[in-house]
C-alpha cells in the first residue's frame, strides 16, 4: 500500500470515528434535555 493510500485510509477511519462520536454526543444531549425536563417537572411538583 502506498503512503497516499495509507493516509487516505487513516483519514477515512478518522471521519468514521468522528461521525460515531457526533452521534454519541447527539444522544447524550437528548438524554440531558430529558433529565432537565424531568427536573423541572419535579421542581414544579415541589412548589
């Protein structure tokens, strides 16, 4: 495999990893929003 092919492969692997991490961050963000909503509901119930 040539140096260029190796670099292209590494770049593709990094792109895939970035996409996976972005998806993970999106899921975590959604979960945090759900928790904030639940916390808000609980605070309203306490008042």
